[in-house]
């Protein structure tokens, strides 16, 4: 019953854990889905994870809540807050030795330092993520290698950057991960863009055909790098072809920034090809879309590109007008930047305020849920307590009933043993009385009758003397039989001399007149034992010897009597036909067992080494 109760409570615990796991997966996937779409939804589901952590009391879920909060802070430009949450989660994952989560944490911390341009720290944490990621997740391992390469690239260490980009590419190809392959190939091309543009063209033109169909919407950057590499090698026509591919990607993905960048690059190539008006037209389009979307820096770049194109025509008036517009745009951008900084500070404040309100609300909900859960747990505890009380009550009652039964059975056995003991005692007393009567009464009378016959014989007529002599001999035989019966009923040797002489006398009388040879050994015995125990051993020996004479067809009997470990041991061994079912279950053996029960003694019958029977009797003394 205890086991069953524990099992039920364990099942309840496992079901709760499984339910929490399902909710956690649901909430984290929602955070990821809304990360680039709706910040309010992100905060809402982060609050849900926090509430789940509070209601379950699970420190791992709490750490995952800190991890997702850190990712949100980093995504929305709060690196200090992101690092705070990541550090909090790191402590728990270190304590629980969660290697998979540690790989993610250290990689994310490295990304934060990359965003804040602390590239040495970024490389350090990406390096720290490697051993964990290598053991648990090849995708994170490849990403960490790429991030290290990117860090070295930003530090200007081309050699180290190439080494890690190539390692990452090897892992990505082994997974395989097309997205990671694209990142690595693009990274290698970026490193070589200005120092070795031909290598950039080579790596991307080898990689792009394998993934173009699957990842077309993500190839804008790669197409721009190939286009730039062609432009740098003095082939603006080759560059223009790839910039136009990039423009197609921007249109398909409806990405305004990508569209603007493609138009800028196309304008630059057209200018290099001498197509001045087409170049100016492309640059004007880029400025228009930039203005509509508030991309001030791109507008500025558009004017700079147009200045470069117009300088080729030596049209100073038009160039001067363009320069003025460039300067106006620059001043406007600076003013907008100041306004944007103020707006960002206000937004950050409102975001933090909103986040705090959502967290407080979720904590309130979690507190209510925890209260409900606590009430449920109290009910479960109460029911469990009642079950345990009933269980122990049942066990106690069963034990009490069994004890009472045992006491009753013990009392019955004691009474039976007392009854048997009284029967055997009364039997022995009766035997003593009969033996005494035979010896002292009938025996003496027969002795007197014998002496009377002897006196009469001397004065008798010779004719009747023969008849009288016969009667005298009959009286002698009768007296002898009476003495023999008296000794068998209660041998004088047992009462006067002790157990050993009585056994010797019994064996001589019972086996001496048969063809059965016998031997009697005795050692380590006291002078005398309690009378009733001596009588019991003597009677048991008589019973065993009678069984040998009647049933065994034995030729030899060995009797041993000794004391061992406070037990009087009697062993009777014969070489006869062995014990059969009749003798084993007979009245004689029952009498032996009953006698021994009164002393807590034991009997054991088993085949002897001589193919007969060995009877071993043990009586505590």
C-alpha cells in the first residue's frame, strides 16, 4: 500500500512536469515568433514563462525566463540589461550542469559584446561556448565558430578570421545546414573582398548554386558581395548583373533597406559604365524610398554616389546643386539623429515601464496560480495523510490480530504440552506403582510360595514329589517373569543407578536374546539428569529399539549418547532396510514426538550410511 501511494504521487509529479514542459515550449516558441514582429507580445510571453517558473518553483524554468529576457533586451538595444539577465541564467545552468544551455548563454553573451563593439570580449565568450556546443549541438557549435571568425574580421585579423570561418563552414556542411553554409561563405567572401576579390567571387559562385533555390530570399547580401568583388576587379558589368539579382531578392522579400542598397550599388555600376542618366535615375529612386522610410543615411549615400557620377561629366553647375542638396540632407540627418536619440530614450523608458507592469501583472497571476496550487497540494497532502493513517491503522490492526492469534495458538500449544506432560507423568507414576506392586506384592508372594514348595518337597511322598517339583519350577518362572515385567515397566537401574546403566541393561535384555549385534557409546555426560528427561530418553530408546527388532531386518545397531551445546543427544543407527512410510507415520514415532514436544526437543529420521536408518534425538538440558 505504501509503495502504491508513493507511485501515485510520483505519477502526479511527472504529469505536472510534463505539462510545465509543454507550456514552456509553447511560450518560448511564441517569444521567437514575435521577436521581430510585436514587442508587446514578446513581453507578454516572457511574463508567461516567468509566471510558470513561480508557480512550479522550478529553477531551470526561472533561468530560461532570464535567458529569453536577455535575448529580448539585446534585440531591442539594451546590452547592459541583456548581460544582467544572461549572468543570472548562467549561475543556474552552471549549478545544474546544463551544458546545452551554457553553450547558448555564452554564445549570446558574445553576441552582446559584438553589438557593443567589444570584440575581444565577444571572441572570449564565443570561445567559452565552444566545448559545450561541440558536445550538445552542432548548429550552435558552427555558429560559435562563425561568430569568433566575425570577431577577428572586425578586429582586422584576416588570418584568424579565415581559420574560424573555414572551420565553421566544415561543420555546417557536415550537418548539413544551408543557412550556416551561406553565412560562412559570405563571411569568407567579406574577409577577402578588398584584399582578394577574386577569392570572394570564387567561394560564393561555388556555394550559391547549391542553395540559390532553397534560400533565394536570404541571398541579398551574398549577391551584393559578389557584385562588389566584380566591381573591384574592374568589371562593373559583372557587378551590375549580381546587383540586379540582389534587387530581385529585395523585391521578392519586400525589404525596403535591401531595395535601397541595391539601387545605390546599381547606380554606382551604371556610372562606371558611363550610363550617367540611368545611374542618376537609380540613385534618385533610392533617395525617394529612403525618404519615405526615414533612411537618412541612405539618402546621404545616394547624394554622395551621384556626386561621384556627375564628376565624370565635368558638369560643375549640376554638381554644385547636388553638393548643396547633399549638405542639406546631412544637416537634416544630424537634426533627425538628435530627435531620434530623444525619442529612443523616451521609448526605452516606456518599454521598461511597460515591461515592469507586465511582469508585475504576471507575477500577480503566478501568485494566484501558486496559491491555487498550494491549496491543491494541501488537499492532496490531506488525502495522502488520511490514506497513510488508514494504512497504518490497518497494518496495526492486522498485526494486533496476528499477535492475538499467535498468543492463542501459543496458549493452546502450551496447554497441549502441559496435557501431554501430565499424561506422561501420570503414565510413569502408574508404571512406578505397578512395578512396585509387582515387585513388592506379587513378587514377594511368589517368593514365599516358592519357599513353601521347597519345605513341602522335603517331606512329600516320592510319588507326588515329581508333580510338586514341576509346580515349584512354574512358580520360579512366574516370579522371574514378574521381576522382568517390573524392571521393564520401571527399571531399578534407571531410578537407582542412572541413565547409562539403564540403557546398557535395556540393550542387553532386548537385543541380547536376538541375532542383532549392538554397541553403545557414551561420553561428555553428567552424573544424573532431571528424572523426567532420563525417563523420556529411556522410553524413546526402547521405542526405537523395538522398531529395529520388528521392522528393520538389521544385523547391527549402534547407539550413542552424549551432551553437546546444552542438549542431550541420542543417536540410534541401524543397517536394516530403512525407514518406510508405515513406521515413519506410526504410533511409535508419534509417541516419540509427543514426548519430545513437552521438552521442546527434536527428532530427525534419515537414511544412514549403511543403508538403514539414523534416528537423532535432541533434548535441551
